[in-house]
């Protein structure tokens, strides 16, 4: 008798040739499932589908990246005019200094982190006495015109710089350095004395021997290749446009296909030249350009819209008050210098002069530099303490007494004129009286005109001399705001303060060259290596030295000399810290702030990652990584 156990299952199985059901059979599965079972199956299928979608999305996301694509045109507004796109001359003009490193390469270059690394050099050795540097050169480098680079180019470059007839601004930097060709791809530099930062000087661009070798030194400035350069950098000259008067309106460079490292993504870069920053900003806002090379803080607030980005770059530059006691003997008083420093709220100066676009400092060696010394003994802002220091030698007097003292002093200067009027036989008593009265009135008016309404009192010493100082600075918005903020603080202590603002382009030729100032508010750019010898050694007190405070200290000199003579970083750092202790004690200058460099760029330009620069030109350090065009790539 046949078995009917599991008859339905056996009947279904008998209709299939295999273990798994066919598609036609699966169409009837709903008839065999309960509602609860149908819900479970639907949920399971949904979970499988969702998992598959998530896995697929994660796979795509991990392999598909949005990145740079070759092409596009970068444009930048620049204030000024190019003259010499030539490393022999370019340091004398900011526009030239910015553009030259794009076309020329040096033996060494700086990375985006400020680290010195080989460029045209492939390696180097230093002798045990630290006076001889042997540089090996890359053998795969070609000039943008196709000629091969070799040691002759290096030799010509430095011989040209050292030739006084050429007139290179770098002339003094390479005096005493002997350059010798060892073979086609090795050169030797010999120094008279050890100089730790020497390799930093070899970032200077190298010029081509086959271009410049036959040009007489005296004629180099006249050569067309100063504006139509042939270099080994990532960019090559393409064209320039001049107006009818010969003024250069734009300068175009293109990606150099012969560059020995990674070629730029951007194919062309155009620099357009303007007379001032207002015009440059207007060009940026009008989308005539994609960037402005630099924007002063007083214009920073005029950046509107979300399409413009301010890249605040940190420069190794400090602004300080240099106290020249040779011009103003009052500044020899240690208490006075101390009080002047204590009276200044540096953070307030940063806010007023820079709009907060900078940081307060206490030393000439800045954050990130070798020898940076945050533990240095700082002078803390303390207006009441500053007043107490001044009270030791300077008595407080009311404005009325100040007026009488100054009025009497000025009248004394006119006494000879008054005597002449009184003795004049052709003058009647009435005429003489009127003339003398007019002189007295003119003197009184001039004294009152110099008195500041916000100054509640003045100071005099035992000899009756009024405590008076003059701040000399440049007539830029930044310096003038800083000077006014500092003057206000000093006036609150009873000090009479006068501000003299010289034209920014003339201050070096005038006041700084002659050291004609009592207090100078000015900035110094110290460069990559904190070799502060040129700024503080006593041999640099006269122009063209950069010791603006005319500071002289045998102890400080010895520390700076020793720091220059060692290449051991730990030893140099120790010496720099000791020097800063001496400087803080002697107080020849009051260090105020280090500003940020405002580089304004349209959001269309991507890949700008640099934060710290050593010179304004270093904003282009990773220009080869910038891009305008982009694409999705599978990795």
C-alpha cells in the first residue's frame, strides 16, 4: 500500500530536476507562505539589498577621488612693475623678487614647511673646518630653451654677483666667497670664516652661461633677457603686454615642460600690474583676476562675498620701536626705557593697527625659528607701574605749567629778534610794542597747537626739561595706527609725544640711512635662518647695516659671532637664547608684533596649503600643486 506521508512535498520535488526550485516554481512560492512568512522573506531581501547598496557606495567612495586636472589659467593682481626677472638683480624690487623664483631654480630651495632642501643640487658635503662646501649637481636638468645645465652656469652666476661692475644687490652677501668648478657637475664654495647660514644663501637662482656669458657686465641691466628670461624653474616666460608708454600691463608665464620635477597643473599664470592696492582689489572683485598678491589690513574689510578667501601667511618679520640713544640721550635712562615698554598694551596695538591680523612678540626670534624663546623675561603691560618708574626722575606738572615752561623757552629763542625791534630807531614805541606782542602771540599759539587735548599732565626733570619723545615711522596706515596707539599710551604717562610719518618709499633713503630718529617704529624681515647678526651686531650700526637701534654690546657681539661660526643647531639655539637674555636686559628696542601677510584668492583656485612663508615670494612655494580644473579619478 503506497505511503502518503509528506505527499505534497514529494509531489513538488518530483516536478524538479534538481535540489533548488526553478524560476517558474518560485513564482508560486507565495501560495505556500503564510502572511508572517512573507513579511520575514521581504525583510530579509530588503536587508540584503540595503547591504549591497552600502557596500557598493563604500567601495566607490574609497576608490573615487576628486582631484586636480591639468589645465586652467591663474591670474593675479600685483602692485608695481617688473624690471629684472633675473636673480642677480631681483632682490632690489619686490615684484621681481616674487616672479623670479617661478622661472629660475637655485641650488637649494625651501619646502612648504620652511625646510631647506636640494633643488639643482643633488647633494653636498661640508669640510670639518666648516669653510668649504662641495655641491654635486643634478645631471637631468635642462634650461627652458633645451640647453643642458652644468657647473659653468653656477660659476657664472656667482662670479656675476661678485662683480662690482654688475651692481647686484647681492654683491655684499657673497664677498669673501670663492667659487670653483671641480668638474661639469661639481662646484666648490670656499669661505674665509665659518658661516652657519651659508647654504640658505644658495637658494639664489642660477642664470644660464649660454645666455649671459657673452654680455658685458656693465650691459647686463640692458639685456632683453631680464624680462624674457630662460630658466630651469617650473615656469617659462611666454609673453608680456605693454601700453603705448612702455608700461608693462601684464606678464604671462607657462608651465615648463622641461622642468626637472613635477610640472604644474595650471598651464598659464598671468600677472597684471596696478598702481595701488585699491585698484588691485577692484580688479579682484570685478573678476578681472583670481587673486591679489597682497592686501593691506586697512583694505581687508572690503573683501566681500563667499568666493574670496584670505590666506593669512606668517612671515619672519617683526615690528619694533628702535630706541636710538645716540640721537636722544634721554633714552640712556634704563628706567625710562623700562617704563616706555611697560606702558604699551601690545595686544591693543595688534588690534588697532592690524585688525587682530598678527601676534604680539617679545623678541626678534619668532615662533618656529631656531632659538625661539617663549621663556624669555617679558615686560608685562603695567601702566601704573610705568608711571611709578617715571616718578623717580620726572615730576608731574599740569598743562598750565607746561605751557609756561615751553612758552618761555620759545620766547628765549626769539629774544634777539625782540631786542632788534626795541633798538630799531625808525620804530615808534607803539610799533615796537605791536611787533613784540605779535611775536609773543605767535609763540603762545604754537605751544598750544602742540598740546594734545587728551594729555592731562606732563613731566619735567630737576633741570626743568620737559620729557618729550618723537616717534618716526612710515606713512602707511598700519604704522600710523600703531604709532598713534603707542603715543596715546605714553601721553597717558605724561610724556609729550610727536609723530613724524615719512613717505614709505623714502624712509630708507632718509631717516634710516642717516639714523635720524630718536624712536623708530619699523619692521624688519629676518629671513629663513635667524641670523640676527646684521640686525644687532655693533658693526652694523651705520647704513647699510640693519642695527637700527645702534645697539652696541661686547657680550651680545660675542654671542652673535659664535652663533654664526657653528653649524650645530643645538649650540646655535643655546647662543641665541643667551643673546635674547642680554637684549631683554639692555632693552635697545621694544618688540611689538609680527603681522600676517594677507594673500587673497578666489575659491576657484584650489590646492593652496602653505601657512608659513619666509619671504612674500614663498607664497608660490607649492604653486605647482595649485589647480583650477578638477576631475574624478579611480584609485
